[in-house]
């Protein structure tokens, strides 16, 4: 890898992280704005903890719950990690043969289709 390729790769890594972080924050703000009761409860939880360092944020259990729920509801990545089936798998009327790589859209498990 030459210097130019190194800088290009570094640039892609940094800007990808910025885009993922900003998208996650945008969804967090949007979802909190849509759920004022969660927003109020989170604000109340934050007000009752003295935060002097980043480690003090771990004391706010409701903050962790909200962050994890936002990440579950709106994943930062589009696809799950590919997994290889060990045996034949049955999914409704479909058969997924053994030794097949399976990748799911990340939203599928968290957003079932509407009937």
C-alpha cells in the first residue's frame, strides 16, 4: 500500500464513522422527539446523576436502555453479519440448505411486515 492509498483508506474510515455517528444521532433525536414521555423520563434520569466524567454516564441506567433501544429499532448498518447454516433450516415453507451463507436486512427482525 502506497502513501496515497493509505490516506484514501484513512479518509474513508474517518468519514464513514462520522456518517454512521451522525445518522445514529439524527435517529435518536427524531425518535426522542416522537416519544415525549421517554424524553421526559430520560431528562429526569440525567438530572438526578452528577456527571463529572464519561464513566459517570454508566450510572444512568435509563440512558443505556434508550440508546440500546434506538440502536435496535434503527440499526446503524444495513445488513447483519453473514452466517453459514450448519444444517438444513426451515423458515415457514422455505428450506435453507446446509452450508449456505445467510445475510438478513438489519431492519427485518425489528420491523415485522404489516398485515
